[in-house]
């Protein structure tokens, strides 16, 4: 199927300490265990992403705060996400995400 | 689909 790319700027709560309120998982190929990217696993009720309302489970994370995750191993991508959340996120009070979402075949 | 989770999950 085709995918659409979406950019979200998700405001963090004033303290920003609760983060996005999203858990993400790494997916890989069953055949050769090649890393296939980081995907949204759950959106925590009442969290920043839930309040914002646009992120969906199984969205693939493509970039965070302007830093691409493509071409990285799942582990490196998660490290990039973690680092970006702690420094960049709190400074700007929001997190910019680019995600890829499968478009249902019409 | 030939996709599976690699077992790592982090909360952001």
C-alpha cells in the first residue's frame, strides 16, 4: 500500500517532564532480522500525544526535531529519540515528529 | 507480513 508522511508539532505539558506519553517499539524483518524502523506501540491516556490527538498506533517515526531516523539501526534511532526528547524537547516545549502512515487502499 | 517486533520498547 502507499504511505503518507505527516509532520506533527506536539506541545509538551508546561513542565515537559512527562514527555510525549508515547511508547515506541522497534520492528524488524522476520526473514533476515533487518531493522525496519521505530513504530508507535501505545499512546498513553492523558499524555501530551493523546491530548494532541493526531498520532496513531503503528505510525512509523521518520524524524524527531528535524533529525532523521532513517538509515539508523533501531537501537541508534531509539537513542536519537531519547536524546532529542530530553534536550531539544524541553527547551522548545514541544516535539516535532515526522511520521509515515499506511494509507488504506481505496 | 514479514514484520515482527525486535523486543525493544521505550517510553517517550
